[in-house]
């Protein structure tokens, strides 16, 4: 059960996030596009029932993610969110009653197979609950600099692939950092109860990071085609989360000859995600 529970919780969270993506994307395309970063975008979206439904799905995903992170390694849980993209396309096809072509089913199979091969070969292990403050300082500063640089680079460009890619990558960094902070906060909740959870800095830090991710995600969706933003978001979240798991929580991945199947799995994931993102570019 050491692996089964976090995987099940993560799959539930990935499905909920995929549903949220479909609803939020459809809502985001109904509001006027902005050239710069606009906080009023969220106020516009609050008037859209589809967006509210997407937020409820995000909340459900957060609960599932918290449960997964409480029971499993960050490097195991977060890569499973790669499944969001194929799930989002499947949900969108059901909503619009459009059948997916065979090529897309092959791409879905490639993502699933690649993810399975990568995780089995890497065999992420470790579930450390305490992180030294100096490690948090380094991680927070590095992530803040990366998000700021990517966001500024994206917003300086006109709507298009470059803008969407930069904003998608910035969102990925926020997502990965949010997960890392959430993992620490959830363990505080388990050990010290609600009072400790409400007084630890990690709780408010992951809330702030999550809000930043939400704002960046909406701008990334408006900033350009899905084929540019979604691979940066999906693959960036998984890779950065693995790095944070290793650096912060001292999680372990297999090395030596196990790197070969890991690279094969990553290649399958990348190819599948790119194919699915191209397909999703024209999705309603």
C-alpha cells in the first residue's frame, strides 16, 4: 500500500485538474484578451459559471494532491500529473462529442507507457517530512527568480507561441513549488493538528504560490496556442518537482543502467505530450 495509495490519490487529482483545464480554457476564451498581466482577468472569469466549475475541480484536485503528497514521495506523485493532458483531451472530446482519431489514441498510449516505464525504472523512494530552513531559502529564491524571469520574458512578447511557452513554464515552476510546500504543510497538519497547520509558514507560502500559478495559467491559456503552453507546463511541472523532491526531501532515484529505460520513458512522454498538445490546439 506504500505506493498504491499515493498513486490513486494522484490519479484522482490529475483527473480533477484535467476537468478544471477543460472548463477554465473554455471560460478563458470568452473574455477579452489582454496584452499585459491583468488581475481583473479573474474578476471577469468569476462571472462565468464554467470557470467557477473549474475552480471547484481545482479544489478537489488540491485535496487529492495533498493526500497523495502526505503518503508518497514528491518525485512519485507529481510526474503522474503528466496524465492531465491526455485526460483533458478525452474529457473535451466527450463534452464536444467529437471522436479522437487513432493517432491521438496512440499518443495517449505513448504518454501512459512512457510514464509507467519512467516511474518503474526510477523507483522514487523516500518520504522525509522535515526540510532544513537553508534548503527552503535556496529553493524559494531560485523558483522566484525563475518565475519572474519567465513571466517578464513572456509578457514582453506579443500573443503567440513564445509568450505561451514562457508563461506555461512559469506556471510549471509555481505548480512544482506549491506541491513541495504543500507536502511540508500536510505533514505539519498530521503531526501538530489544525492549529500547527494554520500557524506554519508553509501553509501560507503554498497558498500564495498556488494563487500565482492560477494567475499565470489563465494568462498562459490566453497568450498563445496550447501546443506551446501545455508541454512547458506539463513537462516542466514534472521535472522541477522531481528536482525539488531530490534537493529538499532527499528522495532517491535509481541510477546506473536504470537511466536508459528512464530516458526511453521520458522520450515517449515528450513525444506523446507534443502530439496531444498539437491536437488540443484546435480543441474547443
